[in-house]
């Protein structure tokens, strides 16, 4: 891959990873509700899960979807249903009681599996592979995945840190409730392009 193309891929990986989306909104909510250290498995699940998703999609998984077009509709329905459930879970998260955290953060495996129903992750993977892995070889797919793996984790970490810092002002149960409902609403709003594409 030429240096110019690699540089453009790094920029694309950073911008697409650091901008708001379902993963980042959930990480900010996790950082605010559970703290940074308890959100680390969630962050690693996103970074590693998305990296593996890029390789799997590039290696031919997308051809299976193309072979049976209704699978896209099934994926969309499952994605919307699952993200609605996650938004409800975020909205209902409450303040810690008696020094114990209420609820549990997303696990590594849950976060890795979530990439497969995350519309933004699909858009990022398909765009990256079609634009930057033009020779369509496993080496090219692996390089795109590696770049995302190296850029994604530091980018999404910022959102968990932001959430943890916001926890300082979310000590009031009402403010925390407003924050959680706002994060849930934003997560649902991120589905608008999926439900009503332009």
C-alpha cells in the first residue's frame, strides 16, 4: 500500500473511530456509570471485535450476504431491536447504592459481538475495505484491520475517559438520570440513517 494511501487510511480510521456513534456513546455512558477500569473489557471488545470483523468481511462474509439479499433486512431488524434494548438498559442505569455499582458494564464478548449489529461498524468496515483494500487480497484486508486496530482503541478510550470525568458532575441522581436518558436518546438517534436512509 502506497504511503499516501496508508496515511489516508489512518486519517479515515481515526475520524470514523473518534466521532460519535453507538460504540462511543455506550462507552461514555459506561465510563460515567462504572468508571474507566470497569469499562476496559468493553473497550477491548470493541477494538478487537471490530478488527476481526474487518478481516471476516473482507475474507468473503459479505458475499454470503449478497447471495441472500433478505439477510440485510434480517440484520437491520436485529440491529434495531438490540440497540433499542441497549438504549433502554442505559436509560435505566441508576446511581450506585451503598458503595456498590448498580448494573454491570458490557463484557468483552458482548462488545465484540455488538460490532456485528452496529450499523456504523458495518459502514466503516465496508468503506475501508472498498476504498483502501483495492487489490482485495487477505494481506490488504489484514493491513486495513491492523490500522484500525492500532487507531481505534486510543480513539474510543477518549470516550470512556470523558464519561469517567463527567461522573464528577453526575453525583446527583437527577443529573445522572438525565445524562443516561440523553445517552439513550442519542443512541436511538444514531439509528435514523439505518431506518430512513437518505
